[in-house]
């Protein structure tokens, strides 16, 4: 186990990899919602013009950019966590989706994204971030 302790020196790289991965996921999903807000609203059973999903898409898009750059990382991760709590809520209680299923999407993916966002909100961006440069957090 002592040999694994040497990996602690790479915590900042690990946080950057986590931030970049979560940013990529939110970037892709956010852009899709921006372009297809009305379609997403209809598919989710909410109907309407889709303005809410378009708004969520913009939050996810700009949140992804902020995570990637490491600027205002902790508040951004907290906001993205709330979005994931909402997604999990809808999947469990409104759409009655199981945790996992072979024939449809469950909410296990959403849960791991939520856990990653909470981890980033608690741990911060690390040294490889504009938070470090701009705000001197590390």
C-alpha cells in the first residue's frame, strides 16, 4: 500500500481528467438539448415549446466550459449536481425507470455523473485550473 501513496502527487491530474470527462458529457448533452429542446420536451412527456430544456442545455453547455477551464469550478459543479438530481428524480418517479436495464436506459449513468459532480464540488478544481490562476485557490 505504501507504493500506492506515491500516486497522491498526481491528484491534480486526476481532478483534471475527471473535470474534462464530465465536461465532455455535459457539453454533448447540452448542445443536443439546445438544438432539440422541443423534441426533448415532447419525449419527456412535458410538451410545450421546449424552452426549459433549451435553458438546461445552455446551463450544461456553459457549465461544461467552466469545468473544463476550471473557472468557478465548485459552484458550477454544484449547479450541475442539481441538474443531475432533477434528471434522477424524473427517471425514478415520473418515468418509472429501473436503476439499470438491458433494453432501456436506467438511471445508473445519471448517478455516477451526480457523484462525480459532487466530488468536484467538494474537492475543487485542483492546480490545473483557472481557479488557481485567477483566484489563487491553490
